[in-house]
């Protein structure tokens, strides 16, 4: 729960959670830093999907461009790819 916590506290906890999650993956040593950046970025994105696609009230925009509501207690997940591969590679290389 984030309410009542400072931004810095949430950031620290979130950073540690990702460090612990990504540290559980064995990687053969590489002298190519770009390859390691690509690998860990891809791994991070793998853990980010699927995502809960519904709003807090259970509403979501369907593929038919109509707003739908899920039943209470259920979740609506999606693994939408919001980045085209070209942009993903671009950001991996630039940043």
C-alpha cells in the first residue's frame, strides 16, 4: 500500500524488489555492456506483463471502443505491446 508513505520510501522498496527479482536470473559474464542492457531490459519487460487493464471501478475500454465492466472480484488482464520493436531497440541503445 502506498498511501501514507513518502515517494522516496516507495522508490527504495520498489528498486529493491526489482533488484531481488532480476538477481534471481543467472547470466553468463559478458564484456558487451549493450547486450547486458538489452537482456535485462527484456527481462524487466517480461516481468511487467500481463498487466491489469481495468480501472479501479472495474471498467475498461474494449476492442469495440465501448466501456465494459468486469464482475466484482475478477480481473481483466492484458499483455498489450505498447512499444513497437524499433522504438524498444532505439531506447535500449540510446539510454
